[in-house]
């Protein structure tokens, strides 16, 4: 990750908008972030870390606490960071939770935290990845960079006071960081998979033990030996039981056969008895069948002359029907003659009545004339009513307009009086507005004064606290300085004493060169000897105490400066406010509110004055228009009145021409309708009578003709009947039947004849079959006796019971034998499976223990892989540490197993070339720890960059730490960073060490002021 551009707004000490263009420093710059203590150097790193992870580098302040106190209320706190990752470019914008003025109205509202994340693809806006969610943006950043905020702080930022964290981390912490950086999670997954497989196999083995017990319980035994013994015993018992079963089964089968044969013979004897009984019954029906045969013979003879009888009967019925029709026809002729005579009379009466129609038509014509006049009268009356209505409307409209004119005149008078009153009230408005603006400025100044006074009180308290801290830090520094000087003096004296022991007479002193040694130094027996390391530790404590004292002094000076500036501002505001400075903010605000209310009231009156003036002008216009309208209405009223009088006279003239009883339209209409109905009724009566007379005359002619035709048909049909009757009498006399009654009795229907015939044939066939069946059964049963079925049944029951008993014994032995064999088979399968599981566990269990660090040095697979990678990192780090420590130190990995169950394999130690010893990195001094941590961070960056699939660590920020180095170590550290820069890294150093400013031409100078800090880019 390489930063491209950082925009900071109202963040930390930066009150306004500060934009840092890192590209202005070059492609892979080594630059210094320089500035006085408290100016905001670390805040630049906080802004980068906040933009990426929503946290600061030190994690000592919440994002909501990063708002600048000097920023304007309406300016939001926000950070925008553009950065490159490989070939891609991104932009992240974050706003922390903060208070801000409302966009509408007055008051304060809470601006909630939000974040936007884009991929810059060359378009004006880029591709939006996250629209607002803070957590989503942080998640995307973590996934993109491959680091969480803690890992970012340890490998890309060495925060102030925390550069030792990566150096001092234990194996578990370092494993978490390295696994993320080198993406070795696959080895962790291998560990987990092996552990899961081993656990699963182990559970399966345990399940096998439980399963074996369950299988044995199926057979209700406790051991497999019991199963074997019981199977041996059952094998003999099964053979005996099977032989008994087969013998009983054969006896049962024989009994079944005997019973079936007895039943068959018994049924044949029963069948013979049944057949003989049926034969007797069939022979008893012979007389009935013979009688049926005689009836059938008579029916056949009657059927031969039946057609002659049917023809004679048909002719008789036809003649009878014609005679009946002839009787009806004669009656119809008589009735038609009567109907014709009646119709002639009706026609003559209708013709006489129709003569009155002419009088009715004349009367109708007279009434129709009245109807025309009434229509004309109604039209004139309607016109009269309209004219009357128009006249009334004209009168009403004229009265209404006059009333409105009166109201407007009255309103005009009232408005003019009100206008005069308001004009006198508005005279002091201009003066009040000037006063209001003055008081508004006074309220603002008094409010600022109030805030500054409160701030002064806080600063006074802060001064007292910081002065107390400074005095404490000063005392601590003096004590540490005294102790360091004393320790160094003792060490020098000890060194002098050691040197004195090596002095020889007449040989030059290595210090002064003298060959005479009159007063050689003696070993101090009163004080404990001091080592060089103790001297360095004492000086480190002195430097730490000096730094703490200097920081507390800087903090105190900063607070004193703020207090002085606040007092200047108080004096300025008190001078401007004069006597108002002695009044409270509430009192000044009340004066402003009172004047504001007065001005608001007068402004409302001014608006009211304008509205009334506009209304008076409108009234004058309305009155002028109304005067013209009234003149027009008066003229129209006169015209409407003249027209009404004329139309009224026309209506009265028309009424006199119509008789009074016909002036009502409905009465006239009813009279006309009555006349028309009378005329129509008489005409219809005459037409109907004429039609009826013609119809009855035609009916009489038709009836007479029909009667004549029927008489002819009766005569002809009578002749045919006589002939048919003669033929029938002849046929009957020649037949076997004495008379017609006997003939009719002999007649049978076709279905009856067929039924009799089939019945007789069936009887003879069944009789023959029965006779043959009885003869056959007697022949078959000759010499045989009726069997005893009860004896056969009892024998079968006994044999069946015996078979069931021996079969039950055999079945129990068979089921038990099968159960034991099944259990034995299941046990064999289970043992085979368990053997396979134990073989698998021997492999997977061992691999899991080794991979998860449960054996040997307790180093897991992932930690082993990471230890190899750590060795590569330490090789690179040691190359730089040797240079920066002037050949003294190298970093190494501690291969010793840690006591207890604590994870090991990634612990660090330092090799000291001066003393040829190896010791913990925790024993390094402050300056030594800094260069060791710097070397480790640089080595880690090199190795991560080199490994394919690793995370890109293109940038490194170092916050302080250089102040603990001497000039030579500082030069070596800078030289190391310059070498690293040449490999394509961007390196930013935060320090107030003056030597760095002289050596580094690329800088971001953070300039502090009373109104907030600003950033200046110095590029060469």
C-alpha cells in the first residue's frame, strides 16, 4: 500500500482543510515529518490509520475525539485518503461521529459516522464499493490489504512508544501476524483437518466398543465364547429337531390325504341321493307337461286361420269409425247454419251504429282547433313567465350591487383610519433595527467572552496539573542524571583501577604516556563494581527521564501560550463590550430578545400597513367599476319591464278565444281521446262483424261438403265388411273350433308359444340327464360303504397338533442359531472395521499430534513453516541490525522449548558479538530496541515482498525513536533507510531531531499556530 494523497479536515490540530500530495515527494520518497511537539506530526499517521481502519495509530483516542477544537462549527471532521495497491488505485473517505449545527433551523444535531470506498478506474467518480457503512468499509480494507489494524500498526507503522511490540511479541502473537502476512493459513487448515480426522477416527473406535456390547446384547450373552459354545450345542439339537419335524410332517400329510378321500366318497353318496330325489320330482311333472303340449297344439291350429279373423275385425272397426265421423259431421252442419244466422244479425246492428261516426269527426275537428290555440297560449304564457323572472332578477341584482357598494364605502373608511394609526407606530422602526444589529454583535461577543473565560478556567487547572507533572519529571530527571553520573564515575574508576593493575614500571601509560606511575588508581572496595551495561541502562533511564521532562515542559509551555492568547482575546472583547462585559450573558441576551421582539412587531405592522394600502386601492377600483355597473343595470331593468307588460297582454287576448272548460290542456286532450276511441270502436265493430259473417258462411259450406263425402265412404266400407265377415264364418265352420269363444281361448302370443315349446323340450332333456346320472353313480358306488368323516377329522387334528409341537421346537432352535450366526457375522465385520480404524488412527493420530505441536518441541506445522520464514526475515533484519549497531547485534530465533504448555518456535533473541552471548531481546536498551525493531520491520518488509502471494508492504512510517540514538547510530539508521528506499519503498519518519532535518531534503513541515496547525510540503 502506497499513500498518494491525504486530505485532512477539522481533524486533530488541523482546524481547516490540509491536503498532502505524496507524489510531490517523488515516486519512492524517504521523507521527514517535522514539527514542534504537539503540532500534529503523529496526527498525520492517525489520519491515515483512521481512514483505513477507523482507529488511530496509538488506539488511545476514539475517532469521535479527533475533532479539532479550533474548527468552525459548520466544518465537518473528515479524512480522505487516495492510495495505490499494486496496479490498482483506491479512495477511502471517513467521517467520525460528531456534533454539528442543523442544516435547517437552529440548534445542534449529531452527525453519525459514515464511510465511502471507491476503486479509481479512470472515470470522474470511480467505482463505488461501499456507499455509507463504516463496518463494511473497514471489512473491505482488511480484505484488500490483508492486515487488520493491530497488524498494520506493527508492520507498516512503528508508533510512538510502541515500536517494541513486534520485537517483543510471543510466539502466538507473532504466528498470527506472520500467518496473515505470508498467507500460510493452508498449513493451519492442514492442522485442523488432521486433528478433525484423528478425532473422528478416535470417536469411531470408541463407538466400536459400544457397538460390540450392543451386538452381544442382541444375543443376550456377555462374551463371544458363549456364542461359540451355544452354536456347538445347537448343531446337534437342530439335527434331532429336524428329523422329528419331517416325520411328523409326513404323518400329517397322510392324515390330510385320508380325510380328503373320505370327504370325496361321502360327497358322491350324497350326490346319488340328491340325484334320485330330483328324478322323482321330475317324473311327477309329466302330466303338467302333457297338458302344456295340448295347449301348444291348439294354438298352432288357431294360428293358421288367425289372419282371416284379423282382417274381418279390421274391416269392422273401420266401418264403426266412419259411422261415428258421419254422426259428428251432421251435427257440425246444423251448428254452422245457426252460427251463420247469428253473424248476419250482428253485422246489421254494427252497420246501423256506424252511422254516428260523421258527427264524432266534426266534433273532433272543432276540438283540434282549440288545441292549436292552447299551444299558442302556453307559449305566450311561458314567455310571460320568463320576462317576469328576468325582471325580478334585474331588481335583485340591482339591490345586491347597491348593498355591496355600501359595504365597500364603509370598509374604505375603516381602512383609511387604521392606516393612519399604523403610520404613527412605524416611526421608530429604523432606529430599532440599528439597535438590534448592535445588540446582536454584543451577544455574539459576550458569548465568545463566556467561552474564552470557561476555557481560561480549564487552562488554569491544566497549567497547575502540568506544572506539577513538570516539577515531578524534573526531579526524576535530576535524580536519574545524578545516578547516571555516579554510575559512570564508578565505572570509569573501576576501568582506571583495572588499567592500573596492568601498569608496569618504566613502561608508558596507555592513557597519559608517562612511564612513571606515582599514584595508580586503586580498586574501590566500598562500592559494588559497575558494568558497561549498567552504565548504558543508567544513561537510558536518564534519557527517558529527560524526554519525559522535556515533553511535560513542552506541554506546559503550550498551555501557557494558550492561556496568554486567551487573556489577550478576553481583554479585546471586554474593551469592545465596555459595561456589558460586567453583565451576564443571559442579561445581554434578554436585551437583544426584547429589541428583537419589538422589531419583529414593527415589521409585522409594516407588512400590515402595506396590505391595508393595497386593499384601499383595490376598494377604489371596485367602487368605480360598481358605479358603471349600476347605471347599466338600471337601463336593463326598464327594458325588461316593458317587455313583460307586452307579453302579458298577448296572453290575456288568447285566453278569451278559448272556451273556459277547454283552457285546461289535459281536459281538452281527454275529450279528443274519447272521441277518437268512439270513432275507432264503431269502425272496428263493423269490420269485425263483416269478417265474422264471411267466416261463418265459409264454415257452413265446408261442413256440408264433408258430410256428403263421409256418407259415400260409409256405404263403400259396409260392402267390404260384409264380404270379410262371410269369409271368416266359412273358415271358422271348417276349423276344429266350435265357436269364436273357443277360438279366442286357443290363441296364444308368439312369446307364449315359444316359451311352452322350450319348457317342454327342457323337461325331456333334464329327465334324460338325471336318469343317466343316477345309473352312473349306482354303478360307481357298487360294493362301497358310507365313510366315517369324524374319525378321519380326529386323526388329522392329532397329527397336525403333533407337527406344530415338533415344528415349534425346531423353529426356536433355528431362530436362535440364525441369531447367533448373525451376531457372530456382525462381530467379525465390526472387528475388521475396527482394525482398519486403528490402522488409520496410527497414521492420522500421529500426524495430528505432530502437526498440532503436541510432541517434541511443541511446534505446530504452521509455526514450523513460519519459523522457516522467520529465519529468512531474521537474516535480512540482522544484516541491517549489524550495520546500525556497529557490528554488535544480530537477531536470532530461540529454538528452546518454552516451559509448560505455552506455544514456542517463534521467540526472538539477540546475539551480542561484544560479549559472545545470546540473550532475550527484552534486555536491549531503548535505543537498541528501536534499531532492532526497525531492522525487524525492514527485514519483514523485504521477505514479504519477495514471497509470491505475500502482502505488499510498500510503505513504512516510523514515529519517533531516533532521539534515543547517538549521532553515529543515527547516521547508520538513515543510511539503512536510504538503501531500503532504493528498493521501491516509501518511508516516512516522524521526529523532532534537528540532525534529521538537516540530512533530509524531503519534508512535511507541520506548522503550529493559535488557530490550528497546517502542513507545508518541502520537496528539495
